[in-house]
């Protein structure tokens, strides 16, 4: 999801609008910092999180996840000249500066796998990509879908994706654990969208690598 000419657009924006149409409910997009999403859901400030959230055991204690709709991984964005520089072993990144967004699975991955590396936090993916292009960090970790998107947007600034895959995750939407009715409706929508091809069509529209 991102802003274009002041409008919220992207894969999950399209799916949110389709979900609203299916349920006969008006959709209102609420922009929040990533680390505030779960609290906002618990406090009834929003009804559903549709923001590329990976299913984790820790999050399942606080939210109810829908059926997953996309398998992803954590990958790293780097400067093009460093595309094949870094190995998979933690010691290969122990003296590097790694960028992440706070509270994401990328943040957790870096803390667990590269504890000796220096971490820098960024509020947005674009902010991190610009910092990377200016040499302020050495790698930026995020969902593979976002990393490939950033590599395309910032190719002219010399950014590229490393060939390494650091995790295996499933994306899903989150609702309050007490909202069984909405969860059932969301899963019914996902099942219908998978069966009639709408989900696949939307995924391919926004993720070119699925072509």
C-alpha cells in the first residue's frame, strides 16, 4: 500500500475495496505507524489490519488472523555493487549497519540472526531506501514484495535485491480476536476471490514477479 497523488493505492488497497463491496460496507483507510497497528485494532480505532502483516505466534496472542493470501520471505535491499557481497552467515554482517522498520518481522530477523550488527530504524520504506542510496546503511531488510518494489523504483539510484532469502512467511489480515463474525466474512471473501481468480489477478497486477 502506498500513496499516489494523495490516494491510497496498491495490492491491499484494491483488496480492501473489493472486501468492502462484498460485505456491503464502506471502507475508510486509516494511516498509522506500523508499530501502532495492533494497539489501534485492540482499542477499536480500526476494524481490520490489511498491511502486509506476517503471521507470527506472538501476534496470534493479540489478533485473529484470516486465512493467508500470500507467501513471502524477508530479503535485503542493497546498493547494486554489493548485490553479491554478503554471505548468509551472521558473521558476514556483524560489522554492517542494517536498516529496518520497527516492529516488523524484518526487525525481529535482524535482532535474532545478526545481533552484533548495528541497527537503524526508519518510519517508511522510502526513507530507508534513500538512506541506503546515500550510504547511511549497508542493507535494508523487509518483505520480499516491498524489497522488489523498492528495487524497481530506486533502480536509477543504484539499488538492487540480494539473491538471498532469509525466511518463509505467510501474509494475512488481522481482526480482533472477539470479532468472529468479521473473521468469518473475511475468510469467505478470500475463499471466493481465490476460487474466481480475483485474488490472483490482483496479486499479478501489483507484483510483477508473479507474472
